[in-house]
């Protein structure tokens, strides 16, 4: 396919989507016709921000509307969003609305779903807020650098009747690779980062600042929305002295439950909503630490209690969120596909040791990807193939309206947060064991040598990206396209 053909196809798809909710289910179209339109403007451009307040120096960044993170977009479920994006960079860009079930032409993938936005040009995104929850936005063009320089922001869709809390707080977690002069290191796309665990920085921020303290009051109930916008860093937050309750994953409600080992773990692009009940004493302090990387634990901030309480005891208000309108997969009738991720440093060794336990006939894909890696045809592979750019032939073609199970194997030595555009899926098993909560997600963390099964209904037609959200792994090949056919079965 020529570049001209690719661009024309993306342009026609975008034009079709702008005419209305062209690809939405009929029931959603009826809602969309009466939905209030909320308009927003975003400008991606170079700027400066004070990441390290005590340094006395600003850090040159790329940002939306002059701030890192970009402005919070907050609407109600059922609203229609119209967002005009202006490109003030010296290179092309797009905006992907991560976790939002948009029509395909609004998904923000360059050449695949839209022409990239040229410097000085604008693009209008329009879609309906079908699901309530915590989402975010970021570029899908040169994303490892554009996100790594600060282009991202929160997108919060409130429930029609939100649960009662004292405060609704958003933390966007990120890390930066800074030099001693507080400048972002220019070593984007280094071979070492791509072959290993991605671009992990040396400076962690919350909402664009190095945090110091989080001030609370005794008896307060907080809904804390956590978004991981880092290129590659995983977080495991230990709220010492507190017991966070998980109420949503990747924007989708989940049965409220205590965080595993009281640690809140989220990989790049993942979101977790938690309830924090402030049961400490007035004037006390508690450490919040990140403990994901063994031997590299560090203090994130302190929870600091005011000297005056809000109330003597934390409230007992209901915390279960209402379900979103997601089609339930029929597991007994689901079509099954197997997907193997491999590559990276130590990849051939892991593939060899797992060769007999991955199920199916994996030997061809294993040998093919090993040979490709030796020839330099890619560093990371999805079913033996490495992506080169965003436009490629789909490795899976799905019937619209059918239920599917994707059985995924991480045959590598590294963690991978795998993201599927345009859909949410139920995580139904890990290493052959059914998950406790059968949680809905759009980005699933697969640990080294782990096997994970997800299930979903292919109900959003188009060509959709499917990739690792460690952005250096994506850029080095761990990406593919899944097609959902236009015609229903």
C-alpha cells in the first residue's frame, strides 16, 4: 500500500466519523443525537515548566496549552466532546484518547485512522463519552519522545450520579530523564532502552511537580484517580498506615476490594481509582513509597494530617460504581486466538525455555522471530512479526459482534502492559487460574513468562492498534493491527 493510499484512506475515514456517530452501535447513536456538546481546545507546543521547584531552573518541555500535564478535560457520561487540536510543534502529531471507545477515525493513530496533524495545522476530534471513568490523552506520533517530553493530560468522565466522597483527586504519575541542569536528556530511542525495559527516568513527578506532601484531614474520604503517563516505569504505591480500596481499573468499575498486599500497582498507561479513608490522627504523617523495583524503592511523598479533623470517623457511604454499557462476551461461544510476545534482551533464551509450555505450534513463530532479530529486522515481535510504522496488514481479522478470547504469552524477560485500542476486555485468567474479579481493562500487565487470557466482544469496527505501552517497545516492533470487520455476523 502506498503512502498516498494510506493517507487518503485515513482522510476518508475521518470525514465519515465527523458526519456523526457513524460507527457507533444504533443504541449509542440515539444517545449521541441528543447529547450536549462540550468543546475544548488543545495546542501542542514547546514551553517551559518548573519540574524541580528547588532547582531554580525551568525545564524545556512539550505541552498542551502550556502546562504539564495538559488541562484536565472533565465531562459527564453521555456528553459529546468536540476537541480542536492545534499543532504548534515543528513535527507532526496526533492525539489518542486512551481507553475511550471512539469511532475508529477519532482514535488518533497516524496514517491508520487519520492523517497526522502537520505543523501549524488543526484537527477536530468528536466522539461520545460512552463510559464513565478515568482516561487520558497523548500523541500516537513519535510517542516515545512526544509523551516523554510532556504531552499528555487527564480525561475524566463523571458518572451520572457519582459516588459520594469529600474530594475527587487526580494524580498523573510520570518520570523524566533529566540532566544535572534539569534539561530532558535527548537520548530518546536508544538501543539499550528499546532492548531492555524502556526509558525509565531518574525524576518522578505527580501532576508535573516533584511531590513533597499530600495534605488531608482526619475522617476524610478521597477518591484518588491514578494515571501512569510514564514511558516505561511501573509503580507499586505503598500507602503506609492506610488500606486503599480499588473501585475501578482502566476507567471500568470493579468489585470494590483491598489492593493486593496493600500495594497499588499500575504499569504505563494504566489507571486505578482507589478510595482512601483518612483514619490517621490529627498532626500525623505517613510515607507513600514506590516499591515496584526491588532494591530501588523510594519515598514518593508524605500524607500529612491537618491539626483539625473533618470528622471523628470515616464515613460509610457506598463506594460501588455503576457498570458501563459494555457488551458481555459469551465465553462458551468465543473464538480463541493465541498471541505470543517475544524479543528483547534475553528473548531467545526465554523463548527456548518456554517453547514446550506455550501451547499450540509456536516453533515456527519462535524460530522466525529469532532469525529476524539476528538479521536486525526488529527487536520485539507479536506472533513472530515486528511492526515498522503504524500501517500494516492486520494479524487478526475479527467478525463484528462475535466474542473472542485472546490467549497471550509473554515469552520475554521483561514486563509488558498490552493495550488494545477501541475496546475494553475482561481479564479472565492468569497462568490458567481464573481471576478473582474478572476485571474490565484496556491495558493488561503481563509479567515475564506469564500467560493471560482476555475476552471481549468485537463490536467497534475498524483497524485498531494493539501494542505494548512501554513506548520504546512499541517503537521497536511490539505492535500490530487487529481488524474488526464492518459487517455484522
